C-alpha cells in the first residue's frame, strides 16, 4: 500500500508548497509513489484521513490553526515541518518579545480586538515535530531525498552543519573577512551556500543550528568587527527570533 | 637525485609536454583568491603566489565525490583513472600530500585516492611566503620527496629537481639542460633567502604534553570566539576526515554513495549511535584538532590557511602560544 500523505499550510507565503509543485521533473514520480490525501495548495479537496506523513508549512498564529495542527498531529505517524515559518515562526516572528501582537493589531487596524491571534510560533511550540526541512523556501533536492526516506517510515539524515561548510567546499573566500556580517556560521547548511557563492552574506533563511550555533561567540565576533548591536539583533531575528538565545539578545 | 636546468623561456615547452600527459591543474588568480583549477595555457597560471584557498588535496580527495552507484542488486564503484598534472605546488603542500599518502596509501589503502595519486604528476615550485606561513617550524619548509619535478626560481632559469621516474623521462626532453653543483648552490642560496622570509615561529617542544595538560579554562579562553564553522579543517592540506551519505531516488531502486570532507569542529564528527557525543563542545573539538595537528605527531605543514580563513580571526599559532603559557 502506498503511504498516505497530507500537505498542509498555515501562516506563511505557501512558498514551500509551491516548491513541491515546482518539482516538475519528479512531481509525477512523487505523486505516483504516494497516496496524496490532501494538498492545500494544489487542490481544495480534503479527505478526512489518517496520514503516514504530514508535511506542514507555516507558523501558528490563531487558535483555529492550533486546533487544526493538533488534529493533524493526532492523525499522522510522522509530522514534518517544512520551511522556516513552520520550523522557527518565520519572518512574522521577527518582532516577538519586542512588540506585542495587540500593539501590532492596534497599529494596523486601529483596535486590538479584531481577531484573536498569537505571536507567531513554530509548530514545535504546540505539537511534537518529527523532522524539520528548513529553508525559505525549502530546497527541492533535500525535499526529494527526505521524501525517499520518509515514505519508508525512516527519518532522513538531517543537516546539522553550517552554511560555511558548503561555502568552503565551493572554495569561496569568506565574506566575514571582507567586512560583511554573514550568518553562515550559525545557519543550517544544505543550500550549497547559495548566497555567499554570489557574494551576498547569508541572512540565515535556513534557521539556526539548534543546540550548536555559537550565538555568544558570534555576538563577540560581530561586535569586534564593528557592527552596531541593533543591526546585529535585527539580522539574527529575521528568521530565528524564536530561538531562545536569539530572543534574549539585547 | 637528478638535477636539470630549464630556461624560463622554455617553460611553455614543459607545459605543453605536461598537457600531453593529462589535464593540467594549476594556481590561477580569480575573484581575489588563488585557486587550483584546470588550465589550458601557461598564461593563465599564476607562477608566483602565496597560498591557494583550498589546498591541492582537493584534486586527489575531492571535496565531494561519488564513490559508488547502485541499481537494484548491482553496484559499481566510481573510480577515476584520469591522468592529471598538479602544476605549481608549494613545499608545504607537497609535504601535505605526503602526510595524506600515509593515511590513504598505507593499509588500508583508499582506492579512490590511490588511483588519483598514481595517475597524477606533481610539479612543485618555490613560493612567496607571507606573515602567516610557519612551515619552517614544522619541518615542511622544503620538499625532499613527493613530487615528480620541483622548479626553483633562479631568475632567468629554474633549477629542476627530479623526484621520480616519470620526472626523469620528462627531464630528458630536449629543452632541459644539465645542471651541476653550481646551480644547486645557487638554488640553495635562493631557498635560504626564501625560508628566511618565513618569520613566524612555533615552538613545538613538548607541545603534545602541553596540550594534554591544559585545563578546561584555558581551552575555553582560546576557543571563546570559535563559531564551530569547520573552515579551519576544510582549508587544511592535511585534514583527512570525511563523511559518507547515501543519496536515494524515490523508489530506492537506484542511488549513489557520496563522501564529503568532514570537520572535527562540527557536531556530527564525534556523534555516535544513541545520541552520545564524545566531543560535545568547541572546547573538546579544539583540543582534538590541535592534538591531531601538533600532538604526538606533527601533521601541520605550517601553510597558515586555518588562520587566514577563520571567520572569527582565531590564530592557530597564537592558540598554541597560549597553551604554552606565553602571553598572546
Ligand atoms: S562567507 Fe559566510 S558562509 Fe562563507 S565561510 Fe564566510 S561566514 Fe561562512
Ligand atoms: S546562504 Fe543563507 S540566506 Fe542564502 S539560501 Fe543559504 S541559508 Fe538562506
Ligand atoms: S575556522 Fe575558526 S571559527 Fe571556524 S571552527 Fe575553526 S577556529 Fe572555529
Ligand atoms: S593546521 Fe593550519 S597551518 Fe597547519 S597545515 Fe592545517 S591549515 Fe595549514
């Protein structure tokens, strides 16, 4: 029997679902290999089903989303967070702990009681997440490779090395040494150091390497390199504000 | 050893001859760095340079390589038997290759490395040291073996040392001239001047013991700024560790096995089944790296790359001075 799969989206730009639809060459193989029960972006048809694997994109920002997520969790053997929003809360979390949601709502809508919303949180704030496919958006290749394992009930090999590794394997010079603030050393690799390879400093879109990233050391290195604390904080928060050590950065 | 002389005007002839033996990889300047890459014309080659970003190791042990491919029950190892030439390798890097040979050629022999090494000619050239080089303190300032030919710049000509049978055959080609004591003396004086420019020193006396007895606080201090990025390993000519992964297609009928350079400054290097990591932080990892390079055995060749390319500005030589208890 083919594994039953659901692909769901919460608060985010749907870029990760789009990446899956964009698989072009492999999409037919993929769809042939599994029994797709729901795919929010590709079709409005949703079957009430149990899932072998649920891929979930987006961050959780409303009580309704939380409830639906909990429902998906109950029905799924494996739950995989796809993309930075699902993994860390996304850019919409970048002001967490600085600006309250009520204040934001007031500023935009003139009242803080329009909807009940939460501060943007990753899926893991509410349910157990079995595996994370990071990125903004996710990498096609990585998704396919992970799918090959997941569809067999195995957990894929997670990337736990920084962007710097692939940056050096590609023999790039280091942007930090050219006076740019590069988040490569703190950020999960797997993008083949896309940005530094084009001469652009990494903005950390693949999220922090959990439990590994040397935030304190980086703060010292950035400070000594002359970067202003506000700038450093904003850069760190862009994709990973919910990471406890980054949330604390003053 | 045989010695010969080559007029600089005849270097293109040697280059042509090398090209007829395989693809030539040589130092080239591009985008503000010097890198070994395939060249077709001697004009592309940067003959005088300080160091390449990645060492020439990358051509014998590629950063990422497929080691086998399988389909169904069948598998085939992906050996490469292409003839190649590494042209313009410095003393430190020739010595770096010798250190790798001990790992990959002695038993168990690594067939992937061994076949490349056997099919690759190495032509050395004297270097242009800078303030980060300390090859002379680690015994790598002069290459005595490990090359086919070594070119020493004497101004208008090169003294050529011949280091192998293949090199011998090359040196018998018509554009080479005989060389004797006079040229060898000249080259020795030039090398003495060159090595004199290597000002950086490290004192390795008792270093292994000093590393072993350094306390946790000391290590925390030397690694305080370390970002655990892995760069220091990835640019090192003598780092030998790699990681292996299987890449499968969706139906798992087909796939390939690849290996990629690894780094002992990264999490997974010492992670074992069950989740235990016997080098959990940069402290243990730094101890491991330094012991590997200058502990019981000296594996560092003093090329300076790990210092030059560390994004946190951590200086290898200063770390060792700190371990010795000398003021930084
Ligand atoms: S440019 Fe960025 S990613 Fe590349 S090595 Fe430097 S810090 Fe790391
Ligand atoms: S280099 Fe950084 S910002 Fe660019 S794709 Fe990779 S993780 Fe994202
Ligand atoms: S290059 Fe520097 S920051 Fe990176 S792991 Fe090595 S010592 Fe640490
Ligand atoms: S440890 Fe550093 S200086 Fe020594 S060989 Fe490796 S990169 Fe070069």
